[in-house]
């Protein structure tokens, strides 16, 4: 896996295809390979060059230590764009990856051709703050939840009822989640739990000047569509798109709808 280094930090990435470059940024605790199953093949087939990044703290990128901030991850992303891409590119981020993208678009707009923000928001609310703290408390307690319990809890939290109401799909997801428990984590993954949207950024995001797509998932409990609409409303000229029958993992649940929205948006900004 190719990489570049900044001080003692290694940033690992993968590249696919040829054409205008699209950089994908995953959410908390997720590796760049998250995008391989659905998004990478669709964009490569459409004639794009795709780069996926392991954010500092997961996969082959790190180390990530206590005190990790979104500013650190924004700087990492800027380094990848400058060294590997060599110029501005399209960026797609989900959840924490969207937070990185929107902050990068604000402070380094010359590196961002377009920003596509999945499952994101412009401000915290009581539930998002409580959930972030609960995740940190669980990690710090060092408790290993039974894999079956963890799988069910994550399914209810991240998937659409449409997915869970289908017996075959529900079982497939439970099997996958049971094999990848998220409650026991290494220091890098724990550090990423501190990277959250902890203040109202609506006034700041009103200064974002790059073309932006805000893509929300209809059944997302973590970043509800109402928060996505609010985010899109404050970014000048932003396009809002809502994907039906999808939860927080909507890009995996409804990949055709997500890929279609992304490709339609990108096609309009190739100049």
C-alpha cells in the first residue's frame, strides 16, 4: 500500500483508475477500503481516478495519539492532495470524513474542486453529543461487549428499517457486524473518537465557496436529514439530496442511488 510521511505520521492510500481525481474519506474507525465494494468500481467505470485514504489512526496510517483533532486530519488530507494528487480534486466524505471535507473546503478551498458531504451536519445536538460521549466512555471502560449484542446494537443504530425488515439482508448485516466488533479498539481508533463536531459551525460554513453536494440518508439516526438540509442551507449554492431507505451506512445500503447522485453532481463540475 503506497504511503507518504509527515514527521512520524504515515499516511497510507490506494489509487484506482484514470481521469479526474476523486478522493474518498471514511468515517470514524473506518478504513479507506470501505469504499472499494461499491463506490470505487462505479467511479472508475465512469472514467474517474479514485484515491482512498486511511485516516490517521486506522489501517496503515498513524500513529494517532490522544488529543487528535479535526485540524490534524484536515492537515493530513491537504498533504495527500499536495503530494499525491498535485492539485485540487473532488472530495467525498462520510460522517467524520464529511467533517474533514467541509473543514478543508473552508480553510484550503484551493485544494477542493467539489465537496460531497454524506451523513453530515453543521452543528451538534443533544443526541449527537451524548452518543459521542457514550462511545468514548465505552472505549475507556475497556469492556468487551458480546459480539452478538454489539452487532444488533450497531445494526439498529446505523441501518434503515427497510434493510432490517428484510430477513436475508438483516442476517447478512448481522453476520458482517458480528465479525467486526467496534467496541474494543486500539489507541488510534480511540483517538478518532475525539474528532467530533462539538460547536455550531453554521456561520463558518456560510463562507464555503466550493461547489458542494450534501447527501443525507432518510433513516439516518446519527445525522438525520434535517441536519443535512440545515447544512446545505448555510453553504452558498449547495445541492441537497436525500436517499430513501438508507441509514447512516447508506452508501453501503443503497449504493446505486448514492453513486448516481455523486456521478450526476460530479458530471456538472468537470470544467
